[in-house]
C-alpha cells in the first residue's frame, strides 16, 4: 500500500485490474450505492483504455494525490490479500490465447463495453448494475489471472449486461410513452 491513491492503485494494468475487480464486487449485490456504479464505470473505461493502448494513463491529479491513512491502508491490504487468495484458488492460467497480447484490443473493448453498461444510469431500477458488475469482475480477474475460461464467462456476462441495460431502457421508454398517452388522452 502506498501513501496516496495513485501509489496504491499502481501504474500497471495488472495492479489496476485487481482494484477494478474489488471496486465492482460490492455492486454484485442488488443494493443501490449512489454514484458507485458511475465511478466504477469510469475507472473501468480508464483501465480499458490503458489495456487497449498498451499504456496506462495516470489517474486524475485530484484523485491520485489523495492521501491514505494508516487504518485505510491496513483495511485495504487485508481486503486485497483475502480477495487475491480466493480468486487465485478459483482461477488459473488457461486458454492463454485469450489473455495474450494479440487479444489485448478485444479484452480492452469488452472491458470498455462492460464499463459503459455500468455507467449508464437506469432510472428507478436498483438491480441494474449486477450484470455489468459481474462482467467487470470476471473480465478483470480473468485478465489478472490469465484465465481464458473466466474471460469467456466475462464476454458472455458483458453481452447479457448490455442486453439487459438496453431492455430496461426500452421497457422504461414504453412505460413512459404509455403513461403520457394515457395522461393526455
């Protein structure tokens, strides 16, 4: 753990993937955490961009320079250690072609799509972030552990997440249209 957010999150894609997965994990529960989904979605886009381009952009200065207290660093260290331990028992390097350099653009694109589906607000639905969060967690850990099977599951979860967000927006627009027609007619 570093003294600032930038030092703790790190400058490499592998470090940032762990933090991205850890931030998305609480969103697997259908509980509304105001602003959390948008923040994770934006971080996901930042990590996806870095992954696709083969370089990691810096965090915004106001965020990167934020100091971390000793208690926060201790809690984060325990959380990372526990999560990495659990995930390393579940995943392992396999189907390496999906996590090799030639697949970097595909993986970055899938991560960006998952991040966008997370960041798109769906009004009045509290469980809309569960599927995008699952996609982000699977993709991030799959890339971190070089687990192609986990990446395939992440690709599928991304497709389902995008379909669910589109369906929720479409369903919402139908409801609003019907309500407006009823109110004016």
